[in-house]
């Protein structure tokens, strides 16, 4: 049984929680959205199918901190690798609190260069995309346990 402090932390992480998924693949989006709804029903998922759409959403949300996502799931290939690096650098160059949102890079690439570059550019985690829906479910169960139940995410209104 979880203590009151643990329950409060979980509730704080889930409070008005949103995940921004930046992925240009409709197939991956459907798998991600379905797995997120199953494993994180308290969390709203919003898709940006292009870097431009992601930037537009983030700029809209910048003045409404309660709208900010708690996490960004970013595909490296949008459709090219340079697009993934570009949006990552643009987000990290934004003012706080936008540049402080944890970014999890999702990619089919297992290339050591991609992994190293992602961390050097400021991602919180780099994960290789699962191949099946069951693997997506397992991934999002781990995501829930770590990002939503274990870590303490910043409050909705935070400053540097």
C-alpha cells in the first residue's frame, strides 16, 4: 500500500497531465495512442505530425502553463533524422519552462551516433521503438512506473 506522500506525488504528476507525441507515422501514432490510453488513462495525448505543428502547439501553450505537456515523446526520423535533431534543438532553445519539459527520444535507430547525439542535445531518455503492440504496452507500463509514479515532475507553474 502506498503512503499518503506517494499518493500525493502520483496525483501531482497526473494532475492535468498531457504528453506531446511528435511522430509523423500514422501507424506508430495509433499504436502509441492506444498503449497510452491503456497504461496512462489519466494522461491526455496530443499528436504533432510535423516539427512545425509541434512548435506551433508549444508556442500556443507557452502563455498557458497549465496546457504544457509533462513530457514530449519525439521520433528522431520526421521523416529525416535532421528533422528530429532540428526540432529537439529548437525546443531546447525555447525559454523556460518549455525547454525544461522532459523529452524521450523514440527511434528505430540503434546507431551509437544517434544515441550519443540525442543525449548530447539534451534528451532525458533514448528508447528504441518497440516492434509490436504488446511491446508498446510493456514500454508504457514502464513509462508509467518511472515517469509518473517514481520521478517528481516539475509543478505546472515553475520558473527558473
